[in-house]
C-alpha cells in the first residue's frame, strides 16, 4: 500500500490525538488582533476554514497564495490551510522592500497577497489580483467556518510551497518544495531532535525561512506547543523561555548571540538562566565560532545543535548533535566537535566533487526552481544537488564547510546575493566599480562589505552610499561597511578576483566563512 505523504498529515494527527491541548500561543503584541491561545481542534478548524475561503475566492488547486508576515499564528495555520488544500503557499521575507516583494508576487503568479499590517504602507504599491491585510480583513474573507472545503486528492509530488531564496543571481529563485520534501524533512528533523509531546517550541526562527526549517510541522504532529514571538530580543527570548517552559528553539547565530548577551546581564545580577539543563537550540545559517558553542554550554546550560542545509534541501541535510562519545570531553573539546556542519541526516548522502564542492542526495531536495529549468539543471546534475559550498568530509563522515563557491554572503542567517547588492550600489552615479564581499563578524557571522571605486573628483562618502542602498534593498542586504579603493583586483579578461579581495580580511582564519 502507498499512501500520499502531505503536510495535512501533521495537523490531522494533532487534531486526532491532542484536540484539547494548547496548539499555539500567539504573539500578544502585534498590529493584528492576536489569536491568543487556541487548541489543536481549533487550529485544524481554522486551517479548513482557510481552504473553504480560498474555494469561495476561486483560487484553485496548484494556484499560489503569497503571504508577507512576521511570525504569527495565522502564518503557522496557513501552512496547513493553504498547502494542505492543494494550493501553493509563497511565504515572503518580511524584510524585503516593495520592489523585491513585487518581483516575487509577479514571478510566482500569486493570485492572492496577504500583507502584515505593519508592512501595509510600505507595500501599498505591490499589485496582485487580490490583496488583503492580515487580521480582521483576511479573517473575514478567508475564515469560512460554515462551509466544508472542496476535497483535494492528495499528491505528495505536488508543490506545497515556493520559497524564494537569494542566490548567485541578482533575482531570487523560487524553490519548489513538494509535500514529500516537507514531510520527510520534518519527520527526519523531528526524529533527530527527539521532538515529543512534552516540547514547547519558541518561534525565534522566521516562519517564512524554509517554513521554519520544517520544525513547525514536526512539533505540530507530536502535539507540542508553539509559542509565537514577533520581534527577536535576547531578554524577551529568555523571559518567554521561563514563562512558557520552552524546551526548543531554532535560529541563526545572531539569535544565539543575543541570548548569550542577555544571559550575561542576568548572571551579573546573580539571576538564574531560564532553560538551563532543559533547553536545546538548533543553529544554522552560518557556523558559529567555537567560543560561542562553548559558551552555550557553560554560560546558558543549553544543548547546542548545529545543522546544515539550504532552502533547496528543505533544509536538513547534515546534523551535529552531542553524542555519548563526547561525554568525557571538556566543554572546549566538545565545542570543537560541534563546530563541524555535521554528519548526513537520515536518508541523505553527502559527497564532495573533484573541485571541492559539497553535494547532497536526498528525498528532501527540491523539485526545482519555479519557471527556471536552466537554473534547476545547473544545480541538480549527475544525481546530486550542488550546494555551491566548498568543503571536505572528514574520517568520521562529518561535513566541514570551508569556503563558499557561490557569491552568497550569509549575514545573521540570511542569504545575501553579492551581485544584487553590487547592482544597487552601481545605480549611484558616482560609482564606477564595486565588489561586495562578506568579511568575518562576531555578531552577524559575515558583514556585507562593499569595496568601491568612484569617479574622479567624487566626494561620495560611506554614509551617503549606504543610505542610497537602503532605498533599493532590504536593510539586512545593505552594506554595513564600505571601503573606497583606487582599483579592484581583476583577471586579464576583466573578471573580479574576489578571492584576492577577501584574503586580507580572512587572513589567518581556518575557514573562509564565519
């Protein structure tokens, strides 16, 4: 017997086994009316109501619904209400500016756009067939509780979400993740992390970010409690860990750094650290320094877990979690072991090609890039997905990432296309040459840095040029540092030699990423 694997399985089990258990505690402080606390029976009911609302709007199976939102119970529920009814959810990074959102809405062909109230003015000029503000307006139209949704014949190979990611091109690519991709990623991730019905998960990771790495599905299936946090702050994270008994969070190294800083202030006042001995934190987006990993154990008393993957891999392909063999090591020695990207996740094969590029083969690999078959063929070939990251696989079969082959900078866990930033800087009339690179930064992992050559006689300064980019790019993509140069290193054919430009900043570093 073969039964289709779909995201509906996760919410269906939660409703069946844990109907009266609190499913989600929504963010209380938000521009839309908070949903407060709802149980899994109500969450499943609202997911079905969304499906019925889409039926009434005439949005059919396979059609796209875009959503630009901070973390919220509504976005969590839409993962099941939209995708679970055969439509395709397009969760969009809320940090993007209007031009970037406009491109994604148009490229995906979304028929409905749902916008966070906080972003309504900024995105007012983004056109879609139907646009609604998330909250009272969207609830009134989409929540059709009195109507049973039209049935969808489950298809595990159907696209469930299209997640746009910054790559080596100036335009983001739409990653098509199927129900099968998401199902296997979530169950594998949940298994590796030992997710159970006793877990309380705090949403420190943006839900749009590869659907919360799939942990949103895993926690739901096991009847765990979701606690929504809208804005990330170290002290607020620790407060909610204590208030709700949080046991698990995911995030970029910047989130962990914020928690460590807040915890240091608590310790200085002689106050206990919430979650000590019970919390586990999963970190990805950039490998944190060994010192940070060690501090997680010694100062927080939290378990540190590192994973590696990309949006294209749904994302889990390697995981590095403490193991019994490490029990007798010192915290520093354990941190060194945990600094590697990790061993292949269950069902994944990792390899390195002749040029040193990390490759993966797994059921979690995307179906392809939306309407970009040439990009798909370039990324998936010879039976493997080519990550664009350079590295090695050591004798323990653990992946070690050493360099990034693509021109992608990972800052605060977010992908930044250097080409896209260069294009924005070039739009300033005084700029004649520019190269954007990532340089090591303790807080953000990598700092977006621009090396710029200006026209003769120009008095362009750093502040002015950064301000120029803020009108064109999301804030996290804008350069944080600009250095003016007389010339930039190029090959005989005129190509930028970014490895030479990066060398002085990374001199002495064991790895060429941070």
